[in-house]
């Protein structure tokens, strides 16, 4: 059950697969293939900022 303000998202996990041969000894570029698609909820943890390369970097972590 979702609490107020939470959003459910469709999340896709992918895996990179090597490209095939086109039949003329040329390799085709790598592709991404979907492994699984699931519904997920992101619960953020607030207040995480760090100093990186002399400037303030803000990132969002959660679970």
C-alpha cells in the first residue's frame, strides 16, 4: 500500500549484449536487452550533500 505522496514507477532492468556480425565481417554495435520489468517505489533519504572538486554536489539516495 502506498502512503500519501509516494509514487509507483515501472522499473526496467537491462543487460548489455555484444553486437552480432553483419555477415561481412563487420561487428554491429552493442545492444541492451530487458531482463525484467517490475513496479517499484522510491523512498528518499534527505540531507545528503558533499563537497566534491571544490563545489557542492547534491545527490539523492533512497531505497
